[in-house]
């Protein structure tokens, strides 16, 4: 069930408008289209909130990017994400 929840968060996140931020306010969708690869994730389910921490890497960059993506049925917008560089 956790994998299904993570899949839902990722699908909804990629279909939603960009709400993510690194130093330049980049969305998770933009990072993936630019060649960043998912190298790890952890999912959690707390009541009405599905969330995932997603770790991304790019072959040409010396840093990793971590994103927190969540789907909360009690909020509007329901899908949010926040991305930042790990140095």
C-alpha cells in the first residue's frame, strides 16, 4: 500500500503546477526533464497526508537535490513540493 501511495503522490505531483523550490524555484517535473534521476525515496502516510522524500542526482552536478512531495486532502492546493540542494 505504501508503494501505491508513493505512486499516487508522484503522479499527482508531476501533473500539478510547479510549487517546488531550489535556489531558482525549480519544480520536480523540471528537474526530471533536465536529466536528474531519482536515486532514493522514503514514503510516509499520516492520516489524510501522503508524503515522500525524493533524492535526485545529475551526472554533471557535484550536489544532490532533495524534494519533499506531499498530497493532503485537507488543503488546497492538495499537492505541494519543496526541493533544495544538498551540498
